[in-house]
C-alpha cells in the first residue's frame, strides 16, 4: 500500500470462551514521510457449532469495556 508501505499487525491477546473469541490486534505503521503510528483494535467474534465465524464486531482502542461486555454476552 502506497499510504502505509510498512505495517505490522501483532495479535497481543486472544481469548476464547464458549462460542466467542476476543482478539486484540496492535497495528504498527510507518508512513512514507517517516511518521510512526500505533493503534489497537479489538475484534469480538461469534462462532457457529462448526467453528465458522458468523458475526464479527470491531472496537477501537478506547472501547475495551464495550468489547469485553460483547465477548461476555456472546460466550
């Protein structure tokens, strides 16, 4: 990608309970102008009996409490 040619995604936390998973992804980006940025997103997924993801919600790094509540609700 020309806007962010150097990026790295790190899965820093993975929780699984019942039919739910919660994954914290830290994204590190180096822009062409030399700027460096970091952001975290939390993904909460609901899984079917066969393990397929049937619903995914993405939360910003300032929405941890909301993500955790959604994870508990889906577990």
